[in-house]
C-alpha cells in the first residue's frame, strides 16, 4: 500500500482559482450562475469555488448540494448507501447556468445520475461540469468542462481527495 | 436491513438511520417531480388480511414514488376466503416475483413467521400484526416528534429527554407497543395512561411508567400527547362503563389541550373517533399533528422500502432454500 501525493494544498488552491476564472470566462461573468456540489467533497469544493468566484466578480454566487444516491444505477451492487441532503438555492435552477462540482471523475456514472437528479428539480439553460481530478476510465460519453488536474491512473489504483473541512487534511493521493 | 418486523429489536443507530433517510425522502416530496427512479423494476406486494385504508395507501404511495410496481392483495374476496393458508398465499406471491411483502394480519407474529419460515425470499415489512407491533407507525410518530422539535436540525438526533404521554386502549394497541419500544430506544420518557382494565398484564416489563389518571399525567407538561383510538371492534368485554365516561376521564378535550405547555403537540394515529378519545377542538388545534403524521408516514415508508430493497441483498435470508 504505497500512497503518493499528487496534489498538495497549494496545488489544490491554485487549481480552484484557475477553475473559478475559467467558469467566469465561459459564462461571461457571474450572472445566472449556480454551483451544485455532489456530496460529500463536491459540496465542499463548490462552496470554495463560490467564494473564489464571489471575490473575483464582487458578487455572491448561489451554491448548493445535489445528492445523486437515489438516481444511481449501481445501488444493487453495493451495501445500501445512505442518501445525503440535497440543498437547492432558493432561486431555483430554471434558466440558470448550473455548474456541477465533484472531486474525482472516474466512470462518469455519478454525473449521469446527477443529470437525472437535476431534471427532477428544474430545467437549467446550461449544465457544466467542474472536476478537481480527472482520472480517466470513462464508461459513459461524459466529459468535464473544467478540470483541476488530469491524473492518469490504472483501474486498480485508488485516488483519494482529502479536504480540510471533511478530512482534516488537504491533499490528493494515489494509492496502488 | 433485511426485514422490518418490530421496533423492539431495532437498535438506536438503525432507528436514527431510518429517520434520517426519511428526512431525505421528505425533501424530495416538495419537488416539482416527486417520483424517484430508485426502485425501478422492484415489485412490492401489499398483503392485507385486515381492513386498512391509510396504511395501505401510504405504503402504495411510498412504493410508487420510488418507481416500484405495487400489487395490492386484500384478503376479502380473495383465495384466502376460500381457505388458502398463509404459506400458500406467500408462495404464490413469491412465484410472481415479489421483492418485498408488506403484511397486515390479525394474528400477532404472522410477519415474523413469513420472514423466518423460509417460504419466501422477499423482504417483509410488518404493517400491523394483531396486538403485537406496527413499526412504521411508531417510526413516523418519532419522525413527527423530532421534526416538530428540531425542524431543519433534525438529522442525526434521537429523542433524548423528550416526554411522551400515550393515552387510551394500551391493551389492544400495537401502535402503543411499537411506540414504547422505539421511543425508549431513542431516549424519550414514556408514560402510559389508561383505564386499569385496558392495561396489559406484563406492562411492568416495558420501559414506561403507567398511570391511570390523565390529568395527573398532563400536569407533568409532556412534549407530546399521543391519543390511541378506542378500537370499538375489539371492545368485546365491558372494559369501561360507557363511552361518555371514558371520554370524560381519558378523552382529550379543549380544556385539557389548553392546559398543555407551549410547543407540546397532540398526536393521533387515525382514524379518529371525534368526541370519544379526542375532541374536535383538540384534533383541529394548531398543536395537532394528525395530518403531518399522514404526510410523514409516506416518507418513513419510502425510507423503509429504500433500505430494504435498494442495496445489495445481504445473505442472512431467514432459512432460505
């Protein structure tokens, strides 16, 4: 079990700042923007992104959580998962640019579930995907719009994202 | 979770987990699209050997909101009235591919038999058996108390220190039994109030106090007062002299409601006998949670079906093969 750190605290912070700029660039400002994190760490990252975007654009960006548990297609292959709270900003998402935020993009199945979950809540004008780590091995035609870092990995390896708010540490490691 | 048969053997962690999942289910019920795809392709059979409207409809709504297919089976006018045994009925359902069986039966222990006999491999949910238990009712009551008390801060909490008074026909009530066990597990203090003729014999073993005087119990200022239905269909002996006398001594009237502390709630599992165990003033007061209990019932039953059916099947199936 050898774990090697691929992103340190400063790398994560730089990646988030760059993603924040890219989101603002592609959206031409912070108007109509809603950030939705996928629990658990996606929510933390979405909150941080919202803070950074808010500082750059001098405005406050609505941020929330979107739980995808009930929409997954692999529920029967795992012990029962407990759903996490979904928290949609009070303005709703109709006609907005929704940016989904997650920590690791792997098979793409969580994102497929997230797109379904989104549909039951409203109809955004545009949906984008921001990811801290893209480790490859997609099983569905899904691609991220904003990537913190591409980390080529083998299927057997584990990519762990640890964030201060959730884990008390700040790093991304890859484990054989 | 493989089955839900009672609340007596439910541990605190599992109980809180069911309540927390029900919170998430309840959140989805305020969305524009209430239906979730979670249990698509699963079949839930409502097997009701006893009359019931709200419990059956509640389970049906819960299963449908999770996209499960629902088959309703009422014993009246079915093969059961031709003399079919529980075993044969159950195996017929199994052969049709039921993933979960929600059973209500007049005999205490029927769900237990169904779950452990090895006749079927489906998950079994007890929806009321004889005078034994009615676990989903107790769970929705606990959910309602927690939600009224803690609001949005409910998740992860138990009911430590909350005082609950349960009033009425404890002898015949499976709702009271399920509530006593569950509320005690969650840390609440339970007081039972009942005419001496309607107190069960073994009540000293229950984690609850028993008093015979309603006003004495209400003077303690309970957080929740749960009225039980006087089950006229089970009043086959002279348990109390007249309905009027019962109503005066153990009924919740406007005066008794007015004496309750601020924030305490009035609960009733329904259907209510207005004017007997609960007055209209009490049933329609802002303290009353009767309709919230119905709404919360769907969320609780969604949570139970989700925990039973969504995940990987554990292999502790009761004596299968």
